């Protein structure tokens, strides 16, 4: 049994309560890895906690598309369908790192080449441009 003195009274804790408190404290310490954190006002500024990149929905990004290039299907391909792409939009609005997620393999190259030429209005976070990750569905022959 442990006795803890509070502000205006004495609290008696049983061994079960002491174990629970010890486990909670260990969990808190394990969660931070025992590291000390800088909590100075400079470290708490929004600029230091700003993410490097945001994930933004396709619908939001469609509204900021300023230059669209229609995909060109090679003449010998008679395929139709959709190709879903994932890509980053840089701080200048240019498309980067395009990856196909789904779609007809015969159409993927044409979709990627078209999307690489798209341009967006830069996405702003706190008034500053930030890189975003988004998706687009490119449709062929529908």
C-alpha cells in the first residue's frame, strides 16, 4: 500500500492502483522513446510543423487545373477505358512522379504522357505553395 499526499488530504492507493499508474507512466515514456523534446516558442511555430506534402482529393485539384492536355492513343490501339494515376504537383504547379494505379496496360503510357503536361495553380498552405499528392482518372473513348 502506498500513501500519497495531495493538496489538502492524504490519499491511500492500493497496489493495483500503483501498478496501473506505473504502467501508464511507462507507456508515456515509451511513447516518446525517452527523448526530450524542445518546447521552446521557436520550435512550436507553424513553419516548423508544416508538412512537406499534402494529399489533396481529385475533385479539389480539378478546380485548379489550368492547362489540360488530352491523351493521344497510338493509332494501332483500339482500346477504351479509364486509367487511374497518382502524381505529385510541385510548388510551381508542374506534375511530377506520375504512377499508374489501375487501367488498361495499352492506355497507361498515353495517360501518363498527357498528365505530365498538365499544369495546376500552385496549392497554397498558409499563403505559401506546397507540394501535393493527388490522383486523376483519364478516360479513353467514352
